C-alpha cells in the first residue's frame, strides 16, 4: 500500500502525510518487536498462515510481551509480582495493600497464554501460596474482619484477594494442581466468613468510598461461583447469591467494581439458572446503556455519575465481557455488536503503544493528551484477558458441522477440527476486503456462516477467485455447499456511514438534511480529527462546519493497512475557507501517542452553505 496522494489542496494535508509516515513506522516497528516475542493461547496460533499478525493479534502480542519481557518499565519480575502478597517494606510498589490484585490478575492472564510460560507461571504460583495466612487470606495479618472493625482499610485487601482467587482458579483449570485448589478453597472459606460480618451498619459505613467501598465485597461473587463450579460445593454460590444484593445503584460508584459484580451475578445465573440473577443483570445493563454513563465510544468511564473524565481499561474490558456473556446466554446479536463496538473504539483506543491499558482524559466531545496513565497494576492484565476471551470463545464458534464467524477480526483461530485465518485485504472501489483461509479436518465440507454486521450495506463473496451467491440465516451469510479444506474466501463489504447523536437515533449520511452535531462513525469505527492529521482544523475557534456529503475514502493513505481514512471539505469557524480535513479511527491513537482528538462535530450538507 503506497503513501500516495494525487492532489494536495492544503498545507495541513501535506503535513498530515509527513506525520503519517511516522505512524506507519511506529506501527510496523511495534509489529516487528511483538513478532519476536509473540505468545498466545496454546490452542490458538498467533500469526496464522500469513506469518504476519493482524491488528487484533498484534495488540495481544504487545500486551503479552509487556507482561513477560523487559522492554518497558516496570518489569514484571517475580519480586515485583509478589509484592502484594509478600508485604516487604524493602520491596514496595504501588497498591501493595490490594493484596493479590496484580499477582492474581497476572496469574489469570498468563494461564491463557502459551505453554512456553508455564515454568515461570508455576514458580510464581508456588511462591504465592507460601504467603497465605492461617485464616485463608493473603496480605496484612493484622487486619481483623469483624463487624465492629471492618472499614475502608479492609476493602483493598478484600478486593485484591478476590482477584487472586479468580487467578488461582483459572490456573487450576489449566493445570489441575490440587495444592492450588486447596489454597483456593481456604480463601473461599475466608470470604464466606467475611460475608457474615456484612451487616447494614457495615454497608452504611462503606457508602461513598468509591474503589474502596462495598464493591470490594460484591466483586468476589465471580470467584465464589467459579469455586462452586470446580469443587461441586454449592455453598460458595449460595453465599454469592446473598452477597450481590447489597450492590447499590450506580450513583458515583467505581465502574470496574460494579461491572465485575454484574459479571459474577451472570456467572451465578449460568450456574444455578435462577432467573432472579439474570433479571438483576439485565435491568442494570439496560439502565446503564440508556444513561449518560454509557459513552459515545461504547463503554463507560472510571466512575459513574459524571465523577471525573477518565476512561479505564478494566471497566471497558468488563463491559465487553459482560456483553459477550449476555450474547452467549440470549443469542441476541445486539449484545455482540455492543461488545464489538467497545472493542474497536474503547479498548483499542485505551491501549498504549507499550501494550499497557489504563486511563485517558476523555469525554463525548474530545480526548486531551496528558501524562501516560498506564495502569500496569490492573488494566494491562484486564485488557489482555478480555481479548483472550474474545479470541478463544467468541471469534469463531464450531459445533462440528457448522462453523460460525461471529467477529470479523484480523486474527487466527484453531481447534481440533478447523482453522480460520482472517486478514484485512485493504479497500477496493469502496469495498473493504477480508481474506479468509479455511482448513478443516474430517468432513470434506462444513457449513460456514459469516455474520453480516449491521454496519455494512453491501456484501460480495468470492471462493477461490469465483463470485458465488449466498443465502442468509438471520444476520449471518450462509455459503451453499459449505467450504472445504484449503478454500480461500474473499469477503467484500461496503461500510455504512452515520452520525451518532448521544441519546438519539443514529442518522445515516444520506439522511443528514440539516445541520446536526454528533460523532462520525464509519462501519464499526468512530472517526476523529486529531492534532496529527488536522491541527489547522482544530485551531480555535473550531466550531467548524463539515460538509458530510463530501466525505470520501482515502484508502491508499491509511496509516494502518486496512484501516479506513476519510476526508471531507469543511469551513473553518474562524475565517472564510473551504479546506480538507482527514478523519481516522480513534483506535489508531495507540500508535501515535494519543494526541488531542475531537469527535463531536457539526455536519451539514454542502448545499446549506451560507
């Protein structure tokens, strides 16, 4: 893909291409580094047949290498990881009082990486167990969990121990290590004892404490359900069912704790099939997505209720996982599409070039640059865990006779019966191309279903170079006769262009007949103007007019192959003008230092120019 632009119409466009070269160099360099260090789930190859990872896989590799390599600081050494269970004043690090938080998340995430990390992981888990207290908990031995003493200082330990229990149980699922299960049971018993001390007086005492409040109790619903699933002992799930009702309304709660609790309650529903649990989650989810707490990027901020202007990688990962689980249980594609939208526009954006996830100053209008808020103590692992679940459980579903591709991700899937490799093939005459390679074992041909997302308008399919007709099953394309081993599928799709107006229905590009303020969305991508591509556009006063009917694709100038760039004519708010501006996906800010970007813009048809 060349860096060519046939007609230069303004200085900011020429400067854009200078910056674009830098973006491509950084992106390609990060792919080179990640390929050298790549790791993956043992059942999923990281690069597929092409030898070069797609963006989804590349982003996973960045984070996996961040957790296991030494390119960036802080380095995840054993002493660094264990600092929240081995409370050594000579080995301090941030949030060590959240005992088990970082170490538990680390164990959980690495348990789904490749076998080459098994020895390192085994050693870390073995050392963690040495620091378990006689009553089952990890951390400060002087904290007493009784009704009269429980207060703010107890909450970080409870939170961290909940994340550690989830990590230990995920490790047990992988290894079957009974010593680890024994430690997990002991910790689970500690939690059941703590719950008995949660009286109304304790709940009142913890009101308004944010990340150190009642959510530190309710978040351990998730690992308690896991413990019942693994041991067959229902008592842990029964305690979980008694714990979660103390979760208050969103208010100004810490979103990560709130959503982690909802994920646990949905696990509880899947475990015992009590519809009360499902209705609790369903009501909370519907209320959230119809509130101001649900952002234009398809996710949530660090705190609910307008408290603060930061996103959080953990919360975005939670929202994606919760949406996917609701899709799994209901089959409703709206949940799948919400997870997909949050992946591309919130989780991708949230990731730093180091592979870390964390925080950014962001709202429904803009994102402003600041210090690098990489939350290596939590978000880095949470982001990776969400992507592992997407790739291993939802990207492709295979029931033996039917293969369903649910998400058009440029990554690779493999199990005992089928391998699917999807690559972005660029843009051709307005069509976005996906190249799908299929390998199957056993049966010669399998039924293949490919989801046709709501953000597409036209689809063509070629198999082994020949255009074929297809039928539809709901929102899925079905290829008559199925596919066989070695088939190469070319999927050509047109993307829908629309304007998202918070709190209102989206407006298609063709329907904009009068001035409207909103966020441009092309296919699944929120498009932004940023300091690298449109510094003149952003110069104050910048309540500019964008002529939406002049939007065109800049396929040859995309900074990331297959990534759509758009351009349009606009009139600047500060002076008479007719200039061009470039839009690119907010997800690309990962590879460009997260510059200032604007997403809330004024769109009009050019005929309305006065």
